[in-house]
């Protein structure tokens, strides 16, 4: 009987010990969650692979990704900050970063940015949009520059040359000649250029590739609105002329439509991200080349649109005690071999590294799509340090109203005023300046 009681007591003690060990183990695991806006399945998969590798090296941290579409990102961020129903961190762009900061939801990350810069060497033009109020508010993780893409076979067949245009005046000449009726039914089957005019971020991005090259400034260095300028009028005039050789349906296009039409052979040229490579690669189509964004014949600025993406950390991470785990994950992401996974693997040609070490990493250039279009990707890398973003033309956010201006797709609306509603470029520039000032008040 005594032996039986001893056995029961020993069993109970062992059970309680295992329970306590299990509880201690569970308590030692930190869980962190983040929002990103990359819904395509192959992007989600690439991100999960990064998470899996991180968790293998850091068994005490669990990372969870959640997709929030770009259409919902601004509203979800603001409402989440107010209600504290937000994750620990989020992937963002400079405009969203400003909105989140103005809502009082994020913390400065200056020390972490400086640490990464010292270790891997940031392209400093990509840091500038996240620096204001004396602090860095985002940790850049990739950037998305525009180059001028074209089908070499179309240039050779219809232009008699393999040399791409280098000025917007030449682009206009090429676009007219590359708008071709191949079937003889009186309607073009190939359009010279793929410019969009939808009220969306895609149009805003293409518009800035033209505007920036003309030297347009939304604000001056001190933050005064300077959109109504001679440069803006010239850029809008060119956009309107070029749009005559875009497909009629482009008035409502966004990224998906312009990409599908280029892959289908309906478009000869367009300013765009290099990510079109994936679609062409899957179609076994190597008829693609790239050059830097053209300039006007006189004047202008050697630049192009680029959207540096970053991570901002919500204040709730401090409150939850997850801040150090978040920083560890970001440090892991910035390793050059890991950076290749969420740039080249996630979206080759669209998402480019933001550090010198990551650009030189063999893992990036060994990606099958990157290597298949190596010359194009070299052009994209060349574009990274020279590109900029509307509202950040002077290397900083000279007026924080750019967050709201971009969120409203105001530059896209200016384009619509010109190409769809019949306003003159002069009228559209004045309208745009008045609207920007309204947001800046």
C-alpha cells in the first residue's frame, strides 16, 4: 500500500514538473505579428520562407504575417492605431509612414537604421524619405525604381533601329511609329506606349517618372507648394501627347492591366518597374530591354520615380514587450543573403536591394529570373541611387502634407484632368497646386 502511494506521489510530481517546464517554455516564446501589402501567392510564400529561416535560428520567437491590401492600408492603419488593434510592425512607404506618425502610432528607429547602415551600407537617397523631425521613422528594406522598358524586336521591325529613345521628344516620335495596325482593319493592334490614366497609384507613379525628369517639384526646400510651374506644364503637355498613343482602355488601367497588355504584345514601350520580368519569364519571352528614364531635350533632371519600402514599428510593440524581437527580425531581414529572398525571389526586378552589400550578394544575381535578364537588372540597379519620390525631391520630406496628397492620388487626378477631362496643362497645374495647398493648410 505504501509502495502504491509512493508511486502515485512520484507520478504526480513528475506530471507537475513537466507541466511547469511546458509552461516556462511557452512563456519564453515571444510572438510578433506584422502587416504587409503583398497579396500575390508567390510573394506571400517568399515572405514565409524568410520567416521560417528566422524561426529556425530563433526558436524563442514566432513570427506571423498578415496581408492587408494597399486599398485598405491607410484606413486600417489609422483605425488600428486609434483602437490599438494593430500588429507589432508594418511594411510601408514614405507617405503611409507620415500618416502613421501623424496618427501617433509609430516610434523612431534611428539607432537601428544607423546600425544597419554601418554594417551593410544603405543607398542614402533611400533613407531620406524616412527622415523628418530629426529622426528616422522607417527602416528601408527594398526599393522599386522605374526604368523605361521596351520590346527590342518592335524597335527593329518598325523603327529600323535597336537604339531606344533617350529624350521624351524621341519617345513621342517612337510612340507614333510603333502604334501599328497589323491586321489592316483600321484599328491599331500595337500601341506605342503604355501610359495609364486611372485614379490610382499606378498612374501617379508613371506620371512622376515624367514629371521628375522635367524637374517638377511639388514643394520647395522649405516646404512651400511649387507645383504650378513651367516644368509641370511642360511635363503635363508631354504626358498628354504621349497618351494619344496609349490604348483607349488605359484610362482605367492599373498595374495588372498594363502588365498583361505588355506581355500580350499590345504595348511597345512604357516607364515601369522591372517586375514585368516574371510574367515574361513564365511565358519564355526574352523580348525585353530597358534604359534609364528619358530626359527632355533641354534641361531636366536625371532621375525617375522610385518607391522605397520600409518597416515602421508601432508603439504597441514597446507596450507588449516585443520590441527587441521585432528588431531582431529586421536585423535578420537585412542580411544580404536573406535580402535576396524578399527582393529577387519575392518579385524579381520590382523589389531591389537598398544596401550596397545586398546589391553585391551572389544570392541576388543567381536568381534564375534576375540572371535571365541580367542587363535589365543592371540598369535597374543603376537607377536606384538616382531616383526619387514626389514630395521628397530635396532629399527630405519638406512638407508632411505629402502623405495625404499621395493617399488621395492627387497627381493621378491631375493627369486625368489633362488627358480625360480636357483641361489645358496650365489649368491642370493651377488646379493641382490649389488642391495641394488645401491639404497643406
